C-alpha cells in the first residue's frame, strides 16, 4: 500500500542520474511525490503545503553528491527539513518553578492522558528523585479516578485520595493544597478527555488552569491521529495554552505525521513519546527517528550521509556504470568489500537500517561477520589479475593455489566464487530494478547480502506491502 | 459531549440539524461555478482533509471528473456532486448487523487498538439491545488495563446488564470461555466480550486475541458470531493496517467508528469501504449510552463533504 518516499523518488529521478544540479522542474516533480508520501504519513494538508514550499526553495540548484542519486539527495533534503521542523532540541519536563510544580494534562478522549500521567510521575520520581503527587480530575469517565489510583499503586507514586462527587476545580485546589502541605515537588493533574469543540468542557479546563497555574500543560495526543491533528492541537493551544506535546502509541506502526502537524501549528515542543502500555514505556523524542518514520525509511539518511562521506565517489560511479551494464568481476567484489569495511562493516551498515535485527542475528549465527569480509578480501588478493577479470578461469588447481595463498580452505574459495556468481546475477537484476537499496551508493548494499540471505518481509518498513 | 455543551458544533449533530435546509435552499441564489481543474483541486483538498487518504481521494475525483467535468454548478450542487461518489463507495459497507436470535447467545467479540472506545461502545450496545428487549451479558475480557473491569461494571450497572469478570491480571481467554458458558446457561440473547486495547503490530498480544477466538470455538465452532473492530474517528491512514491485521488474526466481521462528535470526519471509512467493503454497523457520537447511531452512507457522505456548511 505505502511506497516509501525513497522508492517514489528513485523512480522520478532515475533518468536524471549523473546530472549536476537539481533543476526547477526536477524539484517540482519530486515534490509531487513528497506530497503524497507526507499525506500517506498523515501529515496535515496545510502543513504539507508549507513544508513543500519551503523545501522546494531549498532544493533547487543544489549540487547532487556524486556518490548518491538525485532521488537520494532529495530524500536527504526533505529529511533534514523535517528534522528541522520537528525541532532539533531535546526537551524535558520543566520543573524550574517553586514547589509544588504543577503539571496539567490535556487531550481528547482515550489519547493516553491517565497512563502518561503515571509514566511521567514515575520517571520524575525515579530519575530526578522528585516527590510526586497525582490527582485525577476526571469525574466523567467510569472508573477514571480508580484507574489513576491503581496506576499510582503500581508505580509507587502517591495519589490524592478520591472524594466522591467533588468537582474538577475543587479537586485541583485540594491537590495543590495537599502537595504544599505534603512537601511534594510536583503535582500532576490528570484530566478527563474532552473534545476541543466541547465548549463546556474547555471552559472547565480553563477554570482549572486558572486555579492551578500549571507550569507545564501537556497535550497528550495519539500518534495515529490523521488530518484532525491540526485542529485539535491548535484549539488546545489557543484555548488552554500548552507548553509541550506527548505523543502516545509510538510503539505502533503508524507513520506519525501528526507529530509534524501538531508541532508546526502550535510551536510547542514534543517532549516525550509513549511507546507502550507499561509504566516505563516512555522515551525522549528524537526528531531524526520520527523524520525517517514519516518518510517510511528508518535511518537510511544517516547511511546515505555516511556513504557520501566515506565512499570514493569516482570509484562508486565507475562501478555503478559497470554494474548497469551487468558487469561485475572479482575486482569489483574486492572493492565492495573494502568500501563495506569503511562503512563500519556489515554490522555497521545493518545497524543503520531499520527492521534488520533478525538478519543481523542470522549473520552472526552463520559466522558472517567482519572477519569474513577480511578473509574474502585475502582470497581475492591471492588471485592473479587475469583471474580476477575472468572468474571462469578458476579451475580446481587454481583454487587450491589461491586457498593456500590466502591461508584458507578450498571450500572457502568455492563459497566466495558462489557468492560472486550470485551477486553478479543479482547486480544484473538490480540494474533493472529501481529499489532504494539498489541505488544506494551505487548498489553497494544489496550485493553485500551474503548468498541465501534474504531481507525480512516488510523491509524496508513502509516499503511495498 | 456534556449535556450543556454546544452540541451544534459537533460534525454529526450539525449535519442532522442543517441538512434539510442546506442544498435546496441555496440553489439558484449562489453564483454557479465551473467544475474545472481549479475546482477539482479544491475538492481534492477537502477530501484529503477528511482523511480519505491520497488513493481514495483519487478514486472519488476520477468519478466526479468523468461525470461532471466542466459542468456549471452551484455550491450546493458541487457538494452534492462530491457527496455522491463518496456515498457510493460507502454503500459497499452498508450492511445490517446480522443479529441471530437463534444463537442464544450471539457472541460478539469487540477488538481494537488502545483507547478507541471499545468498552464505551459495548456499554452503548448493551443499552440499545436491552431497550429492544434482548437479554444481554457482558464479559470483562480486558484483564490488563487498570480499572478496565470496574469501567465495564459501571456500564453494566447503567444498562442493567450482568457483567462476568475475574480479577485483574487473569487469563482473558479463560474468562471469555466462562462468560460464554454462563451466558448460554442463562439463555442470554447476546454476549459482548470486551478485550484489552492492542496495537496490531504487537504479535504477542495478537496471539492472545487468537487464543480467545480459539477458546470460544470449543463451545461453538461458529463463535464468535461477530467480531467488531472499533476505530477512532481521528485515526488516519493507519486504520488500513488495523483492519488488515485484525481481520486476519481475529476474523473481524464489521466496524464501529467512535468519536464522530468531534471535528474528525472519519474519511478513512471511505478508503476502507473501497478496499475491504467490510460492513460498518454503527457510529459513536458521544460518551453517553444513547450516543450510538446506525451507520448511514447517505448521511455520512454529506456530513463528510460538509454539505450543510456554508463554504
Ligand atoms: N500501546 C500503547 N498504548 C498506550 C500508550 N499510552 C496509553 N496507552 C493505552 O491507551 C489506552 C487509553 O489510555 P488512557 O491513559 O486511559 O487514556 P486517557 O487519555 O486517560 O483516556 P480518557 O481519560 O478516557 O480520555 C489504554 O489502553 C492505555 O494502556 C502507548 O504509548 N502505547
Ligand atoms: N466524544 C466521544 N468520546 C467517546 C466516544 N466513544 C468513547 N469515547 C471516550 O473515549 C475514551 C476511551 O473509551 P474506552 O471505551 O475506554 O476505550 P477502549 O477502547 O475500551 O480503551 P482501552 O480499553 O484502554 O483500549 C473514554 O473517555 C470514552 O468516554 C464517542 O463516540 N465520542
Ligand atoms: Mg483518563
Ligand atoms: Mg476498554
């Protein structure tokens, strides 16, 4: 269903390979793809438009790094702009105010406020050694106050005793008084879920705010939210005023476009993300990760960056050109092995790609690690120049000689030859197939997958399903 | 929605109030405009903002282009031209809930991601069927979330439906089995089984759901007779994965969309209807027991395009 942005752009830019700078019309065409990708990731339309206008301006005229394709270059520009817009700084809960510091939660029904209240309380208590009191002002949802109480017991965080039929504003007053007299550093107010257009409930929240004077007002929002994210965030920001956003359910497989929408319409930082139902499942927000996720491509951009830094552009171009013609000899293999090591070896490359944990495990189980890369290089070095150009020359006696020279078994040589043959075939196929990996740094990655090793289904995430 | 809240601002209540006077009243007054590329762009934006997603939007626009391109239309006619193909797609999902009185009980498993509105929807359904004279039993199958059992018990009290529950942390499948047996013994017409919220990419949790289904089948191979997936109206494109995975793992037979009393338009239902044609039975429009309506493609389509809102 979803195509990753990289796949889309690679298609668009395929015929542009090798050109110097990104032209106006290239960029316009690419931006059409970016638009669809962002919409599929649930970024709100208005935000998409602004974003594209901004990126378009930046992209036109940029030189394309020689070792990557124009498509990858645009992905990088888009990615960097996303990171920029998501806010690069890391924010934590601001407790810089006289105790008890009040933190108020706000958000729609079911967004995760109560759970997040307990998570943050636990975090402040364990990490920052704060004494925290939690109070539920939710007098509406069945068993809401009970829920917070149970979570408090689970987390070992104090909760304000429940008094039946007390109104939210009165509970807030009681909570603050209790926090003052109880010597608490922080008092957290969980509130009932409310629609941003529910006038009565928004007024209630404003009344609570004016009593409690929260130092932090956190909008708790579901990261699976679609286009409505803008209206929700905007209204809460305008009516109640928010100092930060917490995105929940980031442990799902949503693309998280709401992060961009909410951040850009409110200007409020995304402070934390919820990554599960358990009370320790809360993390800091990393703009880079979210940007990659919105684009459906993990941390591929870091890989492209690194490739751009480390790879010898000339060589990569030359090799790519050869491979396009379907040529791939043992010198090429040796070169790839060297470049692979430069990128931090197989583990290094894999660790930058999303969703390959399983492959990594398989690799180490099979003893396919960086030592193997070196051994393979040694085998190729033991060959004559002619043999490297014409692998078919390698008969049994030549293989024996090479094995002796490299200090390995003949079976290792055979394995390498088999791998080379499979890679050469793959390269041929790859020169027709325009997948992201195929284009990456002149086709470096895919060829490096050892024989028989398959990428897991759904890889790269957000790729064709 | 609070009693004294401004109900008119909600997207669905606005619809029911305003629809009658909308189209007809303004036709003729308002200047007509040509359905050209620019207008299509505007319509595209409207649909995108309603969460249809780029694919379904393209589908709908094609329809309009084919039938009405370059026509001179009033604002109301324009909205109608837009609503029509949306309605057509939604009709693919227009089916009645197949309540089977012979089952005694007709077992309904309610599933969905966290916080979507499962427990509340069960409360509303209990209210609805009780009012129709059916005997209802509820099963508190969310043994994970804090106070989830208490929450369902309160809904049981409100609607007069008995709630079968065990302690928190217990085995959900075991509870479901017990509830089925007891509902059967009591001659209940319907059994609604609440489940813990779970994201569809959590394999372990999805397997637990499968286990519930498996255990129910031990009593009746056809059970659960219905499996409802509850979707939150604010959800974006991820709903497609939700339907895909929950359908595969838990055999979802129909959908309920909650929280349509907000500003979210739930346009993902159009994409879902187009892709899966899965029945959509009810929509939730508030937090009280009465806030449940039958899904109606005509009404939904017009509300989605804002047929009664002045442009
Ligand atoms: N998977 C996952 N579930 C979460 C996360 N945060 C909260 N939840 C779940 O989401 C559901 C709703 O959470 P609550 O904390 O009750 O939400 P709320 O905003 O307080 O809900 P109302 O008070 O009814 O408005 C529960 O099932 C939580 O366990 C998260 O980060 N990941
Ligand atoms: N405005 C509005 N709120 C709703 C609607 N349906 C449910 N809610 C609210 O949404 C919140 C979550 O509802 P629940 O029924 O607890 O959701 P759930 O899916 O059972 O949640 P978990 O069990 O935690 O996964 C509650 O505050 C409900 O009152 C609706 O149609 N409109
Ligand atoms: Mg709550
Ligand atoms: Mg529930």
